[in-house]
C-alpha cells in the first residue's frame, strides 16, 4: 500500500472521530438559569437560550475540540490537588437556587484552613497559553477579578458570574479558581471574595429572564460587543446582516478549503506567538547590555550606533506626504472564542 492510499485511510479515520465530536454537540432549551452562563450580560441571549434554542448555532469543530480538552482535564486536575494533600469534597455536586431558577454543577469544594473554617467553592479552568498569561498578569498586577468582566474574551466574562453564584448558593464569603495552562502544565490558584453588589446583579438578571420566559417575550436585541460571533447573531437578532459595501466573497471550493485551513491554523498559533513576543521582550530587557551565561545559554548584548535626524517641524511639514497602509483584522463569524 502506497503513501497516498495510507493518507486516505488516515483522513477517513480522522473524519470519523471529527464526526463523532460534532454529533455529540447539541443545543437544548434551558429550563433553568445556568450558573456558568449567568455572567453573560445580555438578556436577549438568555431569553433566546430558554425559548428558541433551535436557533442557536453550534460552535465550530475547532472550538468543540477546545471544550473537550477542558472537560478531559477537569478530573485529573482535581486529582492533582488531592494528591498534593489538599482536601476537596462534593466534586460535581449539583447546586440550585430555586427561588431564582438557577442551577449548576460545582467542580468541587476546597478546604483552606488559613482562610476560613469551612470548605469553599472551587472551579477549575483550563486555558490556552495566552489566556493563562493574561489572567495571571491581572491577578499579579491588581488582584481584582473584576477585570475579567471587561475582557476582550467574552467567555472569560462568565467566569466571575459562575463562581460568585456558587458562593451565593453555598452561603460562602469566598471562592477559588484553579487556572491550568494546558500546554506547559503551569497553574495557579486565585481566591475571590464574594461581591454582594455584583452577585445581586446576577440575581436581578435571573429574575428578568424568568419573567420574560413566563410571559413568552424576548428582550429587544441591542448591538454590543457581545454580538460579534454570538450563536444568535445571524439566526435571530441580526438576520441578513449586511457587511456593508466593499466586501467580496470567495466562492470557489478550493480557495475556501485552503484559506479556512490556514486561518484556523493562524487562530491556533496566535497565543503561542503572543507568548513568544512577551518572553522575547522580557529577556531582551533583562539582559540588555550584559554578556551572560545562564545554564546552557550564552547571551550577548552589544551596543551599536545609528544616525538619527531631528528636523524642525517646518521642514518636516514641507516634506510630509500621505502614505496608504492596510490594517488587517480577522473575525470569526461562527461563534468562535473571542
């Protein structure tokens, strides 16, 4: 059997597994307000998830694979915490706030005697390298988890709502995250106090959603940053969305297949490239002007000179000219992670 034939068999095996992953992804009508979603600040989304889940677009295959990694690592991470001698209980226990129709499955509860005399809610989160570094920097620089609420990544905005809801359900003043970086295996804990004002806003959102569902109404859509890539963006809220003048569409199958693959790969590599840039800048700043040996690394930093011209503003204006550049951005239209 030649290499080409083997390649076809390999691709068919991959397609079968991909098909299985897709087949297990299903949308369903919410019968309760899920703690993991309550932090999403869009009443329209919640109303639709309860009443019109059939219009919810499924995540693309690459995103389904990312979700699978997080699920697959949840139990091993809890086992790691246990093996380290920390005490965790009630893994996977269902929590409810019946009055507000809020439910969820807490990952576990963690004992921290130095903090308080009771077990506190614990949520494990598996992150890409870029997301992990961003959250860790937020923790180290400010120690304030509220920064997640304004994150450019919409999924990250839901983390506080989930943990704060579990703190309410458990009548706990504290909760904790265990953030795990899935590439290098690094991790850190982040203890988050209960913010009663924010937690109250979550309960108020749940009450609005419940009232809408009981009345069979859906909150009027309002364009916001949450909308780009939302599961309901093109199926309900902004049907027939016009991309505006100047857009063309690549229609031939070969180009679509080629560029979809390349852009998906770019999407996967971006966090790694960002990590490299950060480490490169940090290393160059630390070793600037030093010739050093660190372990098996030889670092040389030598000065060089260049000529710089400081010209008066009137001369600069005389020679000024406009030059056209292009700023190219890439935005997924199928509900990918933002």
